[in-house]
C-alpha cells in the first residue's frame, strides 16, 4: 500500500510540474533543477499564443544556471524589475527602436524606468538583445513562407523546415548571445546585483518575410537605497 501511495504522489508531482500556468509565486517554488523538469518549457513556441510569463521565467532560470555553474549567488526574482524589462521590450517593438535609451517620454533612461516602478537601487544594469524565434541558422537563404506560415531553407535536395524554438531553447540561445558579449556577460556574473527580472516581446521582422523574432530584456537590481 505504501508503494502504491508513493506512485500516486510521484505521478501527482509530475503532473504539477507539467500542467501549470506560470505565476510570480512559482519563482519561490522551483529551483533551477526543478524548473528544467517542466514539460511545458520543451514545447515549441506557438507565436499565435505565446506564454510570456513562462518565456520570461525560462530566461531567468537559464541566467541563474549560468551563475550556478560559476558558484555565484543566484538572482532573486523581482516582479518590479520584470515589469521594467517587459515594458521596455514592449516599447521597443511598439515604437520601432532598439536601444537602452527609450523613445517614450519619461522613460528615456533606465533610472527613469526603474523609478516608475518604485525602484531606486544602489546598482542597476540592463541587457537587451534581438534574436530569432525560429531555430534559424544565420546566413542561410530562406524561402518565402507559404500560406501555412512555415519557413524553409533554400535547398535543392529536400524541403528543410526551420522549426520554432522551444521556450528553453530560445532562452539558451539568448543567453549564449549575452555570454559571448563582455559587457552583457559582466552584468550576468556580477555580484553587485541581487535581483533580476527578464522579459521578451514578439515582433515579425519586416525585412525578412516577417520571420518571428523577439526583443529580450534583462533588468538587474541591487538592494534599494
């Protein structure tokens, strides 16, 4: 009977890990290792129905994975910092710019954006990136998508589809970009910051057949003054 009860509890735990809607409270529930057990993060991103909270969490947890490998203190999730990151990502898409300096009145500097959310930390920083939502090999020629919206490479031998990223593979691709840049990497591995919020905003690249892309943002914060 005890064995039967254990099996029920185990299956219930697996279901909880795979069938959930991500919320702020979940950052307190899941360790880095436990997050990577979630089935949902291995599903392809549906660009018509993006689970943005889960995508933001994926970037956050992969960032902490990088710190864990270097035996650094892990970032704590800060909802207000995520709001700053999300709003800046959304603004870059809405107002068609890509910069740490916002075009939106009252939001030009990161300090402006932090203060709008009631944050006044001793130390702060921001990472941004623009990257593909598909697992596209940069530089390869692409066919215009058909009515189905599926992208393929230009090849003579076979039809080679360019598949969407999963939530976790997208997060890893973004972290690779940042870790290959000294200034971005320095923010990720810095011990000046204790808090982090991450976000990503979808857009279609109108210079490249409207291929799915995301602007991703990280907002780093220390303790408040």
